[in-house]
C-alpha cells in the first residue's frame, strides 16, 4: 500500500489531535466536579483487579463483534484469518471515536482494507459490513425502547405509556424485516447508479441471512453477549471504585445509555454527550462517584479503544498490505 493510499484510511492528524484534546478537557471538567480529596481517595483506593477485569470485558466485546463479522464473511465464502479481522474491527472502532460519524464512517474502512489485504471485492465487503452493522443498529433500537421503559417505570409512570414504549418499537422492527422489498425500492430510488449495486448486495445478504438460522443465531448471540459484557464492564468499574448495591439491571441501563449516546453523529465518539449523559443518569439514580465512574469508564471505552484500535490498524497496514 502506498503512503497516499494509507493516508486515505487514517483520520487526519488534526482531527485525531482535536478529538483527543476535547476528550482530555472533558475529563478535566469531570474531575473538577468531584471534591479533590474525595476524588484522589476514590482513585487511590480503586481496586486495580476490578478495573483490569473491566478492560478485559471491553476487549471481549471487540472480539465478539469481530467473530460476528467473521461468521458473515465465511457465509459469503470469504476466508480471512481472525487476527487481521480483529485488526480491522478494532481499527474501525478507533476511527469512529475520532470521526463525527455516529459509529459508521470508521466501519466503511473495512471493505477497503479487505480489498487491499486479501483481494475481496469492495461490493462484497460493503455488503458484509452493512449487514454486520444492522445487528448493532437493530439491537440499539430495541435497547433504547428498553431503556425508556425502565426510565418510565423508575419514575413512577405505568400503564399504556410503558406498553407503547415496549411493544410498538418491536412491531416496527418486525414490519421492517417483513418489508425488505419495499425498503430496497425506496433506497434504490434515492441513490445514484454507483451505489445501487452495493444496496442490492446488502438486501440480498439480509434476505439470505433470514433463511439461514444457524448463522443468524450465532450473530444474534454474539450481539447479546457483547451487551452482556458491556454490562459486566460497567459493574466491574463501579465495584472497583467501591460503589456497592448497584444491580446488573442498572449497570445494563448505563451501558445502553452509553451505547445510545456514543452513536450521536455530531461529535467524535459521542464526546460530551456520553460524559454528560452518564453523570446525569448516575446522579438521577443516586449512584455515588458518578463523575469518577465516568472518567474511568471513558478512559476504557474511548482512550484505550482508540489507542488499541489505531495500533492494530497500523499492524494490519504493515503486515497484511
């Protein structure tokens, strides 16, 4: 790969530096929200073992997402070793953290890397990536409804509101699955010729996947397990900071909220939205050490993911292209 081609796959240095500086400033503001003595005591007394397990849980999330894509590629007849697939997925997550794309622009690098490293057609690569992301967005949609229903019940709202929030989105998702032909027609009517072939491939993959229960089951399980490990990561961070009596349901809601806010296509990786949302939500639920928790959580989900992903992306460029 030439330096010119490689440059197109990486974020501009100015964009990367700006995103990291903004993240650092947000961290400083969060630190200032806690009393200095309390903050230093909390961080000093943090159980490093729990924090290490939180980092491990986050790595397992990336591994599960990579395995889901691996299964989708194999169903297409594409045989790629797992290690470079992990490099590509981790790299795309890092790029999503530094690009204001709502967790999608970085993933569009994967088909380019597939073609450069293994000669896979871009059309085929794009189809696999869009189907892979369909699981993320589909479950994010469902989890958002679960979060809203939980919020309503916790605030004392019951009755038809909770039923509507819980059932209507599920019916919408079922309607989408049952009307793929209509959605494809709408998409093809709005896109130029250069994008139509990719859209056609995506919908072909979606239809065949719905009639392949074994692959569909594996992909769904990988997605569910990734949510489970995000929940576990949250629990480990809180436990490491000495915050007790926080159940797994609340930890799951925190993980869902972070997933939702990090998808906001305004700032890189949801910067500002995630931090503000986590501090507010933990305050509403009377969870102690909310700002400190947010600092540690974002250190793992933003800083470590970005550094880890960019390093693996560099390894891929050096080894496989």
